[in-house]
């Protein structure tokens, strides 16, 4: 199941950097969780990290997104594959366009 943040949230900013899936973001008034990215931390940690750090315990299960552990695991694998693909693309981009400030290759050690 994905989790959700209730209106008891005090916008303390603590949970957002703890999410391994970047599922937490600032909404119009309080932080929110994107259910397409939340795996309840399956694949990363034993316990939901946002729940662990929230000082006001305002992160329950989202009743609109009741999911099995298998579904959460599949989501984790999909997100991990997408992240790896985007890191590969970024690395290829960087490799194809050398920085003009990069020093020339050294020949001192040859
Ligand atoms: S349970 Fe884990 S994946 Fe879901 S929002 Fe919290 S920290 Fe992110
Ligand atoms: S840790 Fe809890 S109170 Fe703090 S921003 Fe996240 S949901 Fe809101």
C-alpha cells in the first residue's frame, strides 16, 4: 500500500529527504506522497522511513491504494530500472560532450 500524509502535517521538512523513491513533495499546503512512487520502502528498508522520522505520526496507509507486497516490489523494480536508465543516459551525455574546462589528458605518466 502506498502511504499518505494527513492534514496534521506541520511541514517540518524531515521526511522528504528520507524517501528513497523521491515520492514525497511539497503540495499546495502540506507535504504529499505520490502513490505511483511510494513502495512503503519495499526494496530499500524494512520500515517506511517517512513514518520513522515523522514527529507527529501523520503518515498512515492510503486507503485508496491498497496493494500487495508483490505489487510494491514490482513498483520498486520498475522505479529502479527507470533510475538506472536515466543515470546511463546522463553518463552518455556527459561522455559525449567533454567540458571545455576539462584539462587535457596528461602524458606525464606514459
Ligand atoms: S513509505 Fe518509503 S517510499 Fe513511501 S513515501 Fe515513505 S519513505 Fe517514501
Ligand atoms: S515528517 Fe511528518 S510533519 Fe514533517 S513534513 Fe513529513 S509528514 Fe509533515
